[in-house]
C-alpha cells in the first residue's frame, strides 16, 4: 500500500472508517493521527509567494511519507497545516516516528528556487482513544492543540490527549479533584520527604519530595491516588507549579543552610510551555540560594515525546543551577540518544525493571552495557522501590549510585538528616 495524498473530504472518510473499525472491540486496532503546522506560514508566504509556500508543503509531504511510512495517508488541510493518518500504529511508535520527523525537519534546508529555507514547525500527535466521542472531536483537539503550540512559540512536539472536564470524569474522580483543587487553593497540600541512600559518601543528603493529600477523615492519600486523575482532567500542571514553588520556598528559606538535595517530579508542562519556563527563570532569579540544591524529575516518556524542547529545557535548567533526573527507564529506553543529546544528571530506573534486574543475570549484563556510556559522562543511577534486603544487596552489586524505598526509609513530613 502506497502513501496517499487525499483531499480533506477523502481524509475524513478514511479517518471515520478507521475510527469505526477501532470502536469494534473484537476488531480493534491501534491507530494514530499527526498534525503538522508551519509556525511562520504568513512570513513564508510573503517572502516566497504562494508558489514557494506550496512547494514547501509538497517537500514536507514527501518527508512525512519517508519518515512515517508508505502506509500513512496524508491531507493538506490548508496552506499551513498537514494531517496524517497512521493505521495500525501504537502511541509509542507514533511518538518515535513524530520525534524522528521533527528532528529531520529541524536539520533540513528546504530548497525554494535558488534559495533555501530552514523551517520551524509544530507537530502534534494523538492515538485513537475511546474518550474521543467522534473523529470530529479527535481532529479538533489535535489541530487546536498543535496550533496553540505554534501560537506560544512553536518548534515543538506535543502529544494531544482527550480534553476531559470535571463533567466527564467519574463521581469518585470528581470528588478527588475537588479535594485536590481545594488543597491547592488553601495551600494545604502536604509535602513529605523520602531519603535516597547514596552508595558512596556524599556531603549532601538527597530526598524525594512527595505530595500527600489529606482526606476528610484525616488520612493521607499518596500521589498515586490523585496524580493520574489530575493528569486525566488536565490540571496536573496546576499542582506541578504549586509543588515547585513550595519546594523552592523550602530550599531558599527553611533549608537554606542544610546540606540537602531535593528531587521533585514534574509533568511535561515545563518541557513544552514557554511561559512556564519564563516563570521558572523569574522564580530562580528571586531565590538564588536554590542553585545546586534542586533536581527536577521528568518521565523519560515525556522527554522523548518532546525531544527538541527537552534539549532546550535541560540547557536552561543547568544554566540556572538545577539538576535533571529522568525516571521510568528500562532496557528499551533510548540510552544512546539520551547520552548524545541530553546528558541528565540522574537516571531513575522503573520499578518493574528493578524487579527483573534482580532475577536475570543476562539483564544485569545488558544494563551495564547500556548505561556505561552515559554513566561515564557523569550521570548517576537511582534504583527505586527497594523493599527487600536481598534486592538491596543485588542492586548494590550493579553499581547503583542511589537506592530508594521503604527498606531504606519511609517518607516523613520533616527532613531527617540523621544517618
């Protein structure tokens, strides 16, 4: 099957047919859609005319076919927007393909007559998802989300997910969200600290900062109980900002003189939102004592989905004296790419990988091979979820730099610097 360039009407028919097939449980097949928006289409049109602009779009279509595969079906929605349907494509594969497409466009000089032009584009992608009630809703959210990225600076890759409101989540989730938003408004979200044990002597002691939500009965709800719901309802960025501001406040004031390093997990907003990154600049400028004491922790899936902006953010963070950690790594993560382009300060393995590592000698050898280049550059390895003495002994043998889990120490509401 060859790549097809379709009219918008034909594309909608193909998309509707694929979505209808996806909706049948016994025949359900994954699929993904991609949206490409030229960030500066108006300037390109003024400079090269419509003939030049349309030539650029043809070149982009050819490149999309090359990178996304011959089975993709393409459509020019308008003079600045291209769409692609990727039948049978999982979200993981789509993320890799779109990242590769973005990197190729970024590296290419496109010929227009006797001149060449470097293009800035925004790329959005989404998977077929039962939470999209129709193909119209899927396309609206995909195109709108990509165009919003262009409006805030562009030159980025985003993953678009169903835009759920409070009215679209379950009643129990709605109650949890209400509880979380009230805690953020009243500054009553609780902050706990879990130590990371260094396997070699260090002056500073490291802690993971963990949010805890107080239930009406006084019990504490762990992050796993409300963070996925906050992400689903698109309010995770609100909590991330609150947690970052609170952690900086603690480091700049209460813990300024203590030899501590705090790890704080963040979602993708800092990687993709230029305004959030400007806000971070201002926050650190007002609190210079935080330099060298804060580590921001991102899921490696978010990093790979936003590779270009992740490279830019890591450079910005290091300039501010902030260290970077990538989490949820396993033997399938892009170790070579991370080593060549990002060089994080810390790498935290996934809990599932830690479990496999302790029972598979061949995996241990493979892990040493994969991690050696990036460790040689100075990145340190964290092994989480250590809850058994035998597991701890095995992980120590792998050369892990830090161990974290209930065997080491449970989280507490005050920093514990006693060894």
